[in-house]
C-alpha cells in the first residue's frame, strides 16, 4: 500500500492523506474516512520515506535521572501527551542519577537522528554547559534554570522559604533541615538557601543541617544522625517527600510524636505524603504541566529555530497535612 492507493480507496486527494499522516489541518469528515481505510488495510507509512520527505524523524530524545521517581513520572506524562498529539515518538534514556551518563546521552542524541532533546536535568558541570550550549538540534531543560537556554523550572527558593516560614509561624524555634546533594542546583542549593535565609531572618541561631540521598532509607538514617547531633528539635524540614517519610519512620521508632513533639515537612506532593500516618505537609509543583510546557517549547524551536530562548518559571502550592497540624 502507498499514499496514492489509500487516497483512491478513501476518495480523497494524495495531499489530504499526507496531511492526515503529518497531523496537518483536515476536516473531521475526511479525517474519519482516511482513518477507517488505514485501519482496514493496516497501512503503515515508511519512517525512512517520511524522514527523507520532511527532514524530520518525528522522534524526540528524553534524558531523565530515574524513571521510578514520582515527579519524573509526572513530567513524562506531560511530555508524552503533548508530543503524541503531534505524532512524535519518544526515546527515553535513564541515567540513574549519573552525570556522566547525561553527557553520554547528550552526545548520542546529538549524533543520532532525533528532532530534539528534552533534558530533565539534575546538575550542570562545566562539561554539561559546554554540551548544552554547543548543541546542533533543539533542546529544552526541565527542572533546572540555565540562563539563555530554553527551560521550564520551578520556584524552589520561594517554595521552601514559605514552607520554613510556615513552621516558624507555628512557634517552632529549633529547626533542622535534611537536604539533598548540593550539586543539584534546584533541590540541593535553592531549597537549602531558602531554609537558611528564613531562619536567619527570624533571628534564630544557625540551624542544624544534613544531606541525604533521594530515598526513604537515607531519610531515616539522616534523621537519626541529625537528632544525635542537634538534640531535640521543634521541626524537621526535608527536601523531598521520600526523605520526610524516612525521617518519620525514625521519629516513630523513637516514640517522638509528630506533630505533638515535632513538626515535619516534605516536598513534592507525591503519593507517599498522603499515605503516611500522619500525612506529611508538602509542596505541590505542577510537574505534568512542566512537561507539557517543555514539549511546547521544543516544538516551537523546531518550527522557528531563530526564536530567542524562552525561560518559564512555574509556581507552587503548600499542602498542609497532619504533620504540621497545631
């Protein structure tokens, strides 16, 4: 089967079939007729022929840190939905939080036949910045801010500043913070900076802080280390929901009542924050929307490569649950 045969069977022009296959404008009546003929015949267009004709592979490479993350999964839902509507396929590259793998996949996608790349970023080493700035195909960053580069990111600083102010308003004066790796600008640097600024502006002593991995087990371990170092705390602010869930496990094992003796907060509004006892006060980001916005920026670059880079910063919402109820 070819386009001419499909057009003849559907009673439409070759151009109409071509527009259908490339998601171009077409009346719903013609679209329905062509769809029925394609379904009946099992016709599949040649990917190689389409690439030669349009110069596009209709494929986008997505580089992500870990596929089993709630936030990454939500971002991917937004990306996939937006690109699928335009007839694009996705190639996923899971780096397992390895910056060297990110560089490897940036190079691979740069050499292979993909129309663009979406990087769900974690760190920006000098090598990352060189690879991103030297790209030859459209690229969009999600989750981090890199000036003069198309990106969609969240307001980490003000989100964590407001969360810290929330526990301070509830009368807490001895605070601890379980943060993430400082190489991660958004999660590691901006959230920590906001927490420290809010505590210092309140005129309180330098708070105790510690760094954890992105896991419940690490949250549990670091909560223990933090309390052994600091002594009793009024509140424990955590960089992620998984870290907070691990901290909660440790507090319960020690008979420390939450929120009775200590308030606890997380971040991400993930499923885990709503199934713990008590449920964890958290920050909701619009992850799915960020994925859709990133896909939109990428499509825009493909259509108009000379457009100046656009940066989109999304908002947040504090979700107050049982772990701060006073």
